[in-house]
């Protein structure tokens, strides 16, 4: 399939996953795409393959962009860290996968492990940048294990629709606030040491 067709197909699959979870059929997909099941099977081996490739689609762009940030030589470390925070996957798409975690774990445990692996590796590049900054002396030494825990837990909560609704916070504003806290802290370190 061509890249532009791929995107349309994957967006339709994500819409079906959003409504039906993993219980959608290839017939549902064919109807949504206005094509035949035969055409779908020309591009996918089976339903497992459909979901598997859709998971890759959701995370492919962010992984590529993360790599570009890590390899960037023409921007400062602080700028690269800021860019990393802005490079979080589409909250709707990743939210669709997380919302149906029970279905995945029950019917497609290997695919859930793949989603889980992607989510758990979202911050790998950022931690790498921070550790590099600590070694070069351009970032204040922090415990990166605790930093990762904070990032993981915040991301999990911000992807929880009920949490964001109850607390009247959007995914984007929550990520922006976390970025500010991580990058700039809550207090002026020099000022607090004077007291």
C-alpha cells in the first residue's frame, strides 16, 4: 500500500478500535474503507497483522522524530530536551490502544506486550539526553530512575480520560506543565540555598 493510503487505512482501523475494541471484523474494516475483504487481505495477512501494523503506525513517527532529536548536532541540549517533550504521540491514537488494554491482554497478549514496550520506551531518549547533560555538567545531577518514574506516571494519568476530565486538564496542557516543572523546577535553586 502507498504511504497516503496507509495513513487512511490505519486511521479507519483506529476508529474501529475506538468503537469496538479488538472485536471489529475485517468486514467492518472493508465497509469503513468502502472496499472488499479481498482487498484488505492483499495488504494484511489476518486480523492480528492488521492490529500489529496499526500499533507500529501509532508509534512509528514518534520513534523516528525522537531519533532525529537525539542525533541533532545544531541545537543545544536544552532545546533538544524541550523538543523531546513536544514529540509525544497523538493522545487520541495512543489512548485508543490503552482504553482497550483488557481486550488486548485477553485476546492479543503479544500485541499488548508490544504496546506496553512502546509506551515504556517513550522516555528512553529523554533520559539519554539528561544523562548526557549531567555528564557534561550542563544539567544539575538528578536521579534519572526517579525522573523516569515521574514521567511514566504523569503520562499514564494524562492518557486517562476520566482523570483529565475530572481534573479539567487536557493532555497537551498537562504535558506542557510537566515540561516546565522538569526543565525549570519550582524554586530558584540559588535563592533557596540562601535562606
